[in-house]
C-alpha cells in the first residue's frame, strides 16, 4: 500500500505562519511581524533601514553615517560649503542630511508604507529615499576630503 504523496512531504516551515496571503494573491508579513531591519549600500555608504508602526501607519526609516563635521581649522570655506549642502537638503520632503550633537553628519529619511506592504514595496521606498538624497550626497562627496570611499 502506498502512502499518498501529501503525507510524504515534510511539514511547512514555522515561518509560514508569519505570512499573510492578501486578496490580490500577493504575500505580506503579518501585522505583528511588521518590524523589519536590513542594511544596504548606496552612494558608497552603508545604510541601515528599519520599519516601525507610527500613528500614521507603517513607516520605513533609513540612516547612513557620512563622516565628521569639518572643523573650522580644516578651512572655513570647507565648513561653510558642507553646511550649505546640509541646509539645502532640508528642502527635500522625506530624506535629508543632518549633523548630530556629536558633530557627525548623517543622511536620514522616512517614507510611508501601505498597511499591507510587501518586500518589493519596502525596497521601492528605500530606493526612493536614497534617490531623493542622492544629489546632495554626490555634491557632499565632491566637497568633503574624508568621504567614505567605496570598497574596490
């Protein structure tokens, strides 16, 4: 007597319980598993990304450390140019450059996700945020002497 093929397959992995199949047939993480963190490289910088649930719904936040804020001793013109680029980035609606209290320059951004976001939507929002900051990052890279160089 042969055992039906259904019983010969191993059980589904436990992670299957963390997924929801949406009405349109796409797959999304269950709401209680909505906090996802990952890293990626863009514009020669290592970015970190994390989802969280805000009052307005799920959001994706990204951040990358660029380097130290130039000291005046390195040149007043250099410092003023870097700060002008940082100020200009504040016109961007979702992703901008900032200086921390510890005098480190960061690129930070926040984008909204739909309630039933998918991994593709997550990566799309991350790419949109980086593309929004890219012009400022490229100019800053040309101005700053200690810009993190991409690995060869």
